C-alpha cells in the first residue's frame, strides 16, 4: 500500500454550473433532485451505485465508490445554468419530453422552477440552427468572457457555495481546427480582443472557468478546454479539466465491440453507423458544419483501439462511415444502427448487426453527474490539469500531448478505479492473481 493523497474534505455546498438547460441538463437536475428525496435511483452513475474491489479477491472488500472516496453528497449540490432560452428547468424539462410529467416533473416542480438560466454567451454562427433570444448583450468576445466570469462570482455569492464545478451540456458548435490563436494565452488574448472567429463561446466558458479556479468538464465535441493554451493554463493554475463529448450510445457500443474484435484477432472490413434523433442536439447537428465536429469525435475511436498500423492484415483497410439524421418524431429517443462486416479464420466473412434504441439524455445524465463529482474530487485532491482517468465518460478523451487516447471501455474503467485506489493509498489491481496459486 502507498500513502493516500491529501484530499480536502467535501464540506459545504457544491455549486454546479451547467452550460445549456436542455434535455440532458434538465434530466440531470431532475434525477439528482428525485434521488435526494428517495424518489428515484441514480442508475447509470458509477459514482453513486458502483463498487470498487480492494485488495485480494479473498478479502471480500468491495465498498460502494461513494463510501470509499470522499465525494460531495447529492444533498449539497446547488444548480446554476446558462441557456439561450429563458425557460426555467420545469418548462425546459416539460418541453424536452424526456421525463414523465406527473411522476418525475410535477413531483419536484417547486425545485425545477427555482432553476432559472442566466443569459448565455452565444453567437449564432457557431450553431446556426439554434435561435434563442436569452443571450448576453455583449459587444464582443472580451465582454462575453467578463460576463461569464461575473456570472460565476455572482452565483458563488448569492448561493454561498464553497466550491464550484462547470460542465458543458449545451449544443455542438461548428468544427474549429486548433490554430495559432489557441497556442498560448498571449495569442488567445489577442484573438479574443480581435473577435477572432476561431474563439467560440465554448472556449470562453472554459477560459472563464479556469481563470476563476473552477474545474471544467466538456460534454460536447467542441474545441474548448483542449485548446493548447487552456490546457496549459489549467495545469499552471492546478485546475482540473476533462473532455470531450459524452460517450452515450453508438460510440459506447464501439468501445465495447471493437476491443472484442482485437482481443480475438478477428478482422474488420467496414463499420457503417447511422443515427436518428429529434431533440435539440439533432436539430443543431442537422447543419453540416456542426455535424463535422461530432463526426470527428465519433470517427477516431476505431483507429485508436484497433491500431491498423500494427495490425495491417486485420484492420489496414477499414471503411468507417458515420451519419446522423435529424428526425423530429423520435425526440430524445435516439436510435443507432450499426452494420459491422468482419472476417475470421482464413478470411471467411461474417456480420454483426446492432440496433440500439436508446434514450440519449437518460444515458448522458449519469455521466454528467459522475463528471461533476469526480472533477470536484480531483480538485480537492490537488490534481490539476487533464484528468485522463475520466476518459471512461468521453468519446474523445483528453490526454497529455504526445499520447494517444485510450478508448477501450474496460481499460478506461480499470484506469478510473486504479486512480481512486491510488488516491486512497490502496494497492492497484492488476488481475495477475499468481499469488493464489504460487502460495499453494
């Protein structure tokens, strides 16, 4: 065993600032508030319902993660949000159509009505299919940045919170390549003052969070806290950051199935993925420039897992196609279809078909909760900069420069749990298990 990290206690209130008050955010807020009252279980939350094995299998030590590490209690969470629409969380949740009105919205209507969004830092050029009027009256990006910082501090003061975490649950922005404006803080500052189009609202929120010492988790594929300047600033200021893009439906399946193919040395000829969804995210992604951002996030998974350069005979010529189609009748109930052409012994072809009829926000909400709780834990443990151990939750995990991201879901889970063990001074679990046989 090693010495545990010096982790500050989770005393007082935890302020959670959510960018975007749409389907994911309202599902998150409602679920947590219902769980506080014993009216729902936080199913899907590893932090709340998962266990962690400690020591040897023969020791039978497997506490709940929330009992093992000092996480903030759900009862201590206070909500704050920004959105381009003025609707409170009750109206927003009702319009999202994810939750049952009587069972899961009306029963906590008083709490939801108290969650009213602040005006968003927003420019329509980054999400042209989104048209909201509840936006900051700010002349330029510098004014937006200062407005976000002012909102953070106003939220702190009015709610008397002890700590704050920010999480992006808003729409996918247009695709932006990292460039000169993102290399260092001096370049970023000049670009902000010049109202450079390569500085998006997501970057401004991330920058404001780091400047205010607030951990930031990026639930969308936008270029934000992974811009080199912001990554370095977070490291220098010891602020926990992670991203990007919640791993919910189709990509979740890829990070399970692709490792299976590689583990069994089965070949892959092609993987065709298509989605239909009808929520606000689907509407925004109906614009090609926004879909490009999501596509980049989704396409990178297979190459990293399968390593075609090292396994040319099996994966050197894969055809990988991803599409997303906006279909309003489906609402938040996203459907993902996958056709997977594989080949086995002596090259004989086979197929795998997957039809995942999932609920996007139902899958995303527990990820958002875990990221909030674990980001707060990392900050209290003095772990600033990139939190690669949170890769488990993301389509495009953020890693240190020069490293490739680990996409295998089960390796990600092992990394997450081993990081928690390391924090608390427990031995890492390697699953070698020779001691059970060598000692006989």
